C-alpha cells in the first residue's frame, strides 16, 4: 500500500460494522462496503469461495442465500472463522461454517425458502486472503418455487436496492459469460442506482463454458458496455468439480492456465483471474474508504457530540464500587432539586420552545386565568339584588336616604364569591407543581423505585401544603369580610358615587391597543365558512383584518354591552372556542347574534379572555346561577323602580363596584404571594433539606437504587457505541490520506480515442523527423559547403546534432503512445503481510 495507516482502513470499517451490529444499531452511518449482486447460479458463491480458498457456503437448487452475508476477510497467520452471533467460538472446520450459516438462516427465515434482510456477520482469518469486506446478497429470481412467497422477486429486489442505493457502496455485478450481457440482471439494477457506472465493478464468470468460436474479449476490454472500473474475468469450478471436491488451489492454477493459453485472453491474462480480482477489490475498496473518510469523520464527530451529554452521567460508573449506590442517590437527589428549582424559576439550561412548562404555566394561572375568574358581575342581577336589599333594610317604611346596610350586605355577598376562584387557582397550581415534579423525575428513570418514592414523597408534601394554603386564602377572604374599610384612599365615597353614571362613563385610555394576533372566525359554511383573520383588540373596539399588514379591514365591532361565553367543541373540531355576544340581544356581526372565535391552544384562549377582561368585556354569569323559577324570572325582566329608588340603587352599585375593585386588586396581589410562600417555596426548601432524609427512612437503600434491566442494557449499549465511535475517530485521525492510489479509469471509448490520437501524433512526428532530419541536414550541408563558410566536417557535425535532438523527441512521444490505456502514472503495489497463494 505504501502507507501503513491505509492498510488499517478495511479493518477499521470491519470494527465499526461489528460494533454497531453487536448493539443492534447502525449509528445512521453508511459504511463503505462492496455488495455482490447477480442472478441465481451466476457464480457469486464460487467467487467468494475462491477468495477464501475453502468450501464454506451453502449450495443447492433454488434460493440458497436467503439472508445477506457480511463476509470480512482478514489476513492472518492462523486460519479460522468467527460468527458475530457466536462470540468466542472459533470454527476451524469450514464444513461447520456452512452448517452454521444454514442453521442461522433457518432460525430467522424458517425452512420455507423465505428471505430476511437481517445480515449474518462472518469473519474469516487466513494467510491466503487480503483484507476485504463483501456482502453476499440473495440471487435475483423471477418465479417463486415451492412454498416461497409469491412476491419473492420483489422482496429480493427491495433488499438488494436497500444496500446498493447507498453512495458509499461499491457494486460487484456478477454476470455469467454464457448469457447475453444486455440481459444481465446485475448490470440492470446497478445501472438504476449508478447510471454513470462510477461505483460498479463488472465480474464475468463461466468464461470456459462459452460456445466454441465465441469469446468475451470485447466485454473484458470494456468496449461493449463500458464501466469506469472495468471488467475482470474469472473461471470457477464446474459443478462436477464441486461435487468431486476439487481443491480450490488446483482450480486457481487451472484458471491461470486457461487465461495464459486462451488466444483471446492471453494478452490480458495478468488482469484476469481470481487473484487479480481480489487485489483489485482490496485496492478499490481501500481507495473508496479513503475518499469517504472526510464525510465519515464528520458524521462520527456529530454522533459523538450527541452522545456526550447522555454519556456524561455514565463516564465514572464503576459497578464494583461499594459506595456507588450511595453516591448515585446523593447525586440524583441533588440533581432533582436543581432541576425542580430551574423549572420553577425559569433558569434552565435548555429552554423549551414548544410549549409553556413549569413556572411559566403557574405565572399564566396567576395573571391570566385567576383575574378572569374574579369578575362575576351581572349588571341586571346586581341591580335587582341591590333593590331588594334597600327595600328589605327600610322594611315597611319608605327610606329617604341610601342605607349603608344595603351596601355592606352587597359587598359581603360579592366578596364571598371570591372563595371559589381562589380555591380553583390553588388547585390549578397544585396540578402544575405535580406535573413539574414528574417532569423532573424523568432523569431518575435509571432507578424506578427511587423515582417512584421521590414522586410519592414530594407529592404528599405538596398535598399537605394544599390544605394549609387553602386555609390561609380563606382566612384572607374572612379578613376582608370582617371590616368594610370605606376610608380606603381608592374608595370613591358617597358623593362621587351619586355623580357617576356607569352607562355613560368614559374609558380612561380610549385608544389603547390591548392585544394583536391571529384568531379563527367561525361562521357557517353557507355564509362563507371559518377563516383566519388578524385581530386587534383596543379599549373601545375589536377589529379584524385580512392579514397582519393591517391594510384591508374586514370589520370593527364596538365593545359596548359585549360579554363572553364558552362554547363547546364540535364533534370533529380540535380548537378551543369562545363567543362574544350583545347583552341587549342585538346582532354583533351581520345577522349573527354572537360570533365564535377559535384558538389552537387552551393557553391562547385563556390569554385572549384575559385581554378582553382588561378591555372591559366580562364573562357571562354561570348558567346555573342565572336559572330561576318562573315566578322570579318574570318580575326580573319587567322590574321597574321609582326615580328615588333608582338613584339609590345606582349609588350603591357604584359604591359596590368601587369597593369590590379594591378587594379584587388586593386578592390578585396576595394570592400569588401566599401560594408562592406556602406551597412553591416550601416545596423547594423541602426538596433541598428534607427529601434525602425521607428517602433514607423509606426503606432499604439497596432496593431503592436497583437499576432497571432496560436502563442497564441501554447504558451498556450507549457506552459501547460511545467508545467504538471514539476509537474509530482516533484511528481515522492517525491515517494519512496521502497514499499512492490508482484513480478509476475512463470508459473504453475514451481509451480508444486517446490511443488513436496519441498514435497519430507520434507517427506524424516520426515521419516528420525522418523527412526533415535528412532534408535539413542535407540543406545545411549543401548550403555551408557551397558558401564555403564552414568546412565539411563542421557542417556534418551540426547536421548530426540536429538529427539526434529530433530523434530523442520522436522516441519520447512514440514510447508514450505505447503505454497501455488507462495505466496509472504511479502504480500502486499491494502486498499482503504474509506469503499468499495468490502471489
């Protein structure tokens, strides 16, 4: 080879194939290899047996090769074979190798002549082979035989295409010489995946069986169907020789004698035969591996980088360390605490861009879901209740002044309604905390019992804090009920309440844009169907446009007298829907009493609801609270008041609205603080300080730190792959790619044209030389002699010198033209490490 490093290329690929096959993975790498393709009885098995020098492949009628055979030939002093599925067992008797191939094939495919793409890995060590790796594929067939599947032809074709379609695969197309080359199945499938013939090597077998008077000279000289890598002819043993157990060494000697004695092949005998084929394949596979090394190296490096993080926790793993389980327990608990805190505080190393999680979801509950739940006013219902409260306070008397007791009663009733949304908020936060705990325990999957105990202990603690947190929140509500502070600085007071008109009051910031985004407007198919629009919500209106450029406005809806209600999903719908309607039963869009808006995610819908809330569009009161019996419902709709009572009702309504606004503001501020203090911060402190003690007291640490079988297997496979890739990268890094190699020759037509051109040029130069050298010397001689400038000897010497120069030039070009076509400038000499039969 000329470079010791390059001799390690094929063994390197063998190691990679073994490493990845043993762990059941390919590492997503297309390793350079040679696939042997041909029809049934084309002579593929005989070629491989000639390489090895032993009979070891199954033979018979029909499909014999029913699984891919990855044959790795390794030059070695001792001769034996090994199977990857029989680790540690050396086969010295090659009859046993054949039996093992048959048994392993039947184990996967059964005995019905079916096929399977699962390969058999066989490595043969011998002093008679060169380093080479080939994949023997099932022979192509046309008709199912016996109980074979009827689609056996397509199954075999699909399997072959799976291998040869890879750019890293060289194709060894085996074709018998006694059939027409145009009908070669091997060349046909090779041309489909390699139309330029850059990866295809042609092998012509059964040259000794051709009809008398015919030969394959044009094929072997690469003239009939040219391939960039050319054709090599071989002569295998006949069936009679195989049945008679003819020695392969004798067959190789007979093969060489055949080529040397055949009149059509004797001039190319040195480029024919099994020994030359083996050397050529070794050289071409080595060069092919060298060419693919940069891409292979980059893929291996990317695989190594992706494994680095996963293998990090296993690097220092030592199963014989007695303190291993204790160290692992401390490390796991510490890591769990760090992960939990990062999920809550939002300082994780890896930010999830797909969805909200952990602290972000809790924040959404605090500032979007919870404020939306607090607003429960129904204007008509509120005025009716205030009217009843005023009348009940006055009793039989007619009140001249607005009673304080009615205001206090209405405030307390509204404050009591805050308990339900507050408790619901706590439940939502607890669910998110539990989900966060489960998410953080995913890294404890190596130890199922530890993960289970950790989840149980932390969840139990969170549930215990739930009761305390709810008690504290209910206490806050009771504190608000205990004293109505009418001296609060934000309270409007009695005088301002009388002057305020809630119907005509102006908004504080009329032109404020609250939210923009895409929403789906659901309309019946008859009226145009559902479409997506770009919506803009301001403090006064809801507008939607064709797109986000906001140039073509479709509609603008004022927000006066609008409310929200939830809408159930349709049968086939996956979107979350809410509706906007007018409280005065007016159409809100065209002839629709309500418009339905849809979002893809629940989070988006909650966020839009919170935005409508800030714009003053409140949710509809729950249906069960609106339901009344028929006696009460009729007066509510036809309720009328005298002007004095109406002024008192409006005054108390303004006072209640002002005071409840203060209470809501206080509760919205205190709820997140209470939950954070009692639940979230308490959970973080518990995990950091007490979780380990609870785990120690929960049972035996040995059983707690028992690994799952799947995890142990996964760790072993990952470590094997990690070290295999690392070793491969180190070997590749030591290899110099400056090896002398033979490039792939061009097609034969190019050979013939260049040859003709070269011969034509050389012949022309020779002719010119013969003509002009004599004429020129004669001319100089005559001229010098006649002019008497120089004497005769001097003119003769000058003529002779010119003649010698022209002779040298013409000889150089003629010797160049005699170089065989396609011969490399610097030939590569490949020698096996030990003496070989092939030499």
